[in-house]
C-alpha cells in the first residue's frame, strides 16, 4: 500500500513539474464576427481551445521555465472568410518581457500577419513535428506550422533579450519551418515571391549575417537598457541608444530591411517616455534616428521629443 501511495505522489510531482516547465503563458482569441451564420459558431470556440492547448501545453525548449518565468503572449485571430472548413484570417502576435526590478512588461513583439489561411475541422487535434512539417494536406498543417513559427520567433527574441545571440537556436527552428513550409494554392507568406513583408523575409533578416546587429540591438535595448532603468536611468538611456545605433547601422546599409519596422512595432511610446527627460543633445540624436527608421511614428517623435 505504501508503495502505491508513494508512486501516486511521485506521479503527481512529475505532472506538476511538467506543467511548470512550459514556456508560454499564451492568451488566445478567435474573432469570427465577420463570418456569416453559415458556419457553426461552436467551431470557433473549439478552435480557440485547440490553439490554446497547442501553445501552452507543448514543450518548446529543453529548458525548464518556472511559472513566473513564462512568456506572456497573445495570439489574436480575426477570421475574415470561412467556407468548407477553410478560413482566411489576420493573425496578430504579441509578446512582452518583464523588466528587472519592476512590475512593468515591455513589448517584445507586436506583429500582424495578413496571410493566414488554414483548414480546421471541429475537434481536430493540432499536431506539429519540426522534422516533418508539411503534412499530406497543406492547409491543415499550415495552422500548426504558422503558430509554431511565431512561437519560435517569440522564444528567439526573449532569449536574445537576456543573453547575446541567445535566441539563435530558435530562429534556426523558425527558418526550418520556412524551408519546409506547407504548400498549397491558397497558402502564402512562406516564399520570397509572396511579398516583401512576410514570414520568409522576417526569417531571412533574422538569420542573415548582414542583419546580425538586430540581435545585438535586442540585447542592448532590454538588458543594457530597460533592465537598468530602476537603478540608473542615464545608463539605461545609453543602453537604448546603443540599440538604436545598431539599428541605424542596418538601416544605413539596407534602408528597407524588414527587421527595422518589426523591431519598433509597439515601442514608440516606451522610447519617448525613456528619452523625455534626456539631455537636449541626446534627445535630438535619438529623435533624428527614430524619425528615419520608424516612419509610422515619425510625427509622434517630432512632437514628443522636441
């Protein structure tokens, strides 16, 4: 009897450890308000649950994450068309990173993918094998492949933000998905000719040595920059400035590099708040660089960092 009880305790402990080892604390939202009543609404609830379980219950790394170390992220799926179990959607992926000695979380990623088409049949399980990505039916495997791709992007950025080039292994996993991506008439976003701003070009930039400074920029921005804000604001500004200088070097070499707007998504207000109290010379320097690189927020920088 004692052995049986001990075995049960060990099983429970192992199960608890397994749960705490997962990397993501992902929130999932499936919005199908634009799809007519021709589709049973229950499908979208089961889809949301299936994606939630796929992201949160799968082990994505070999490392053990404590509950407080899990990466907070959002996967927002806005379905715009649906017929015969095939759905066209806009996928928004957001992730945040906690800042040392504060309760604040900084945007790590805030990206919108407009080319997300997949097939989902109610109650089907989401399966993903990184060694055999493209299944027998491309639209089915495109769902899990796209989700896994962005998980590895999140992990790569998170690891980069804590150690120099720490995310390389996860960017390579994402590139492996690109190289072995599902194929089909309605599947786009995985190839160079699918457009200039897609999954292919994002990974091309994140793994091409020509843009290697992006990884130094991520590390400088978070570890040398924001993590120092509590103890030394001046040092923190220098860290962020170092990150923006690295991005400026990339921009000077390739002005339309995809990683530049990708990096700045969701960060404009944060950067403005960091430099509002900076010395005029430093404020002017960062303003000029930001106006050139983060064009979408150029007017905001002009106004707020006078």
